C-alpha cells in the first residue's frame, strides 16, 4: 500500500533526531530492571510478583511492556524507544483504512490512508513517542473496527454467516477498550465517546431498533468480560490500594481533579475556558504549530484549518444526499464530542491528546475528496 511506504519513508528518516527526551524514557526506565531481573520500584508498593502495574496513578505500565521486545532485540536506546510507537502507528494506518473502506468504500479509504500517512503531526508525535499515544490510538480504532464487525454480524439486513465469530470479535473489542484504560485514564474520553456514538447510531436507524438490540444484548456481556481482562492491572492496582487501607488512587485522583486544580493547575470547573483551550489545541494539532516545543522553530500551516473546515462542509453536502449519511454523522460527532469530553482532565490539556482523532480528520478529507 503506497500510504504505508510513504509513512515509513518519512517516519524512519533520521529516526535518531531530535535527541532523546523525558517522556520517551519515562515508561521504559522500569523495564530495564525487568530485563535484568532486578527489583523494580513499584508505585505505591503495588505490583504482581514484583512487576509494576502502573507508572503513575493515571498511567499504566503497558507501554513499557509493549517496548520490551524492541529493547530485547535492539538493546535499550533511541531506536528501540521510537520503533515501538512507529509500529503501532503503522497498525493505526491499516485500521483507519479498514474502517474507512467498510463505511465509505475503497476510494475514500485510500485517500484517508494517504492523508494520514503524510500528516506532519501524526508523523512527528509518532516518532517522539508521546507516552502511550500510539498504543491508545490502536486500541481506539481497533475497538471500533471490532464493534462494527459485531454490528454487521447482527444486522438483520446484512444476513452474514456468524460461524461463532461474533463472540470473539466482541471479546476483542472489550479487550481493546480495557487495555486502553490501563494505558491511561484519559482513555475514558474514548469509552464515553463510543457509548454516545453507539446510541446515536441506534436511535437514528430507520429500521426497528428492538430486534437489533435483542441480538446485540448477549454480546455486551462478552465485551464487558474482555474489558475487565484488559483493564485487570488497572483494577488490581486500585483494589490493592483499597485493601491496604488507602483510597483507590486513580479514582481518588479523578474525583479530586473534578473539584480542585490538577497538578498542572487545570481547573475542571472552568469548563468553557477549557473548551476554548481544546479548540485551540485541535487547531494546533491540525496546523502543526506545536512543533516549536522541541525544535524552537515556530511553524504553522495556515491552510490546514480552513482546508479541514471546507472538507467538513463539502463532505456534509455530499453525505446527506446518501442513504448511509449516519456514518458521516458519526465521523463528525467523533471530533465534535471529543472536544468537550476531553475538556475534563486529571493532568493538563495538550494538543497531543488529539492524536486519536487524526484518523477521523483524515477520513473527513477522504470523504470530501
């Protein structure tokens, strides 16, 4: 696929530049002890058989474990640290193509993958491995691809042969959602978004909802089992703290952040101010002007935001003339709802949070094209 080759050509070029920095090594330092069978410093003293579960109260150790094969093969260093998020973003490209093809056809999927593969923000923050961003994006899109597969199996109008596969897809979707939550608590934004979009999808159907709900209901339990398994380390960490007479650390942080300023001085009660910041962050992610924070070179593509808005307008005109306009609506809502949902945080409001919406933005451009 040309988009994969383009992505690799751009992302692998001078992979050692710029220099290694704090966020890239933060997840990996405990894994050096794991590799050498040395004692690992456990957050709040909570782990399983000496292995860490969480790196911070709101961020799991998942990214470090995902990087272990790369460090084992290549040795600890910049190459191993940056190849892991690059591989996950490569998977993101494939998932974005699959979902776009399923919803909008091969032509739109091809343009979507091409736009994403050359997106400067997508490339840059893949290379820089911003904490668990690339991994969470795989879990985000992966859950949607799998849940859409479950829907298609149970859609009466499609009459697909199940062959026992639907339960496996439902379980894997739940597993993706659970792993995403373990990776970082802000994955709650995506889970909430998935619930809202699923509801909109159901209640805008022309066909009767009840038969589909009845056929989907058993699979909800399977999704929850997969979710519990994926989020098991996160759940264990909080329950173990409770058993030690401590409040569940992550939930305590979450509720405390809703009432008080976060450690980065974000006041969640200032919703309108935070929402305004999110609009600015989304524009920054689109135009690439966030790059100054490492390179000290202010840059912004002045055409990026207007092009995106034109794509939304053109896509809307074209989509609402089609019988499957709900898919376009879901795409727009993915971005529109993510903005207010992500205005609540336990840390800070960063433009990199919109990494997970990069595929949706590219899909919008693909539809307009």
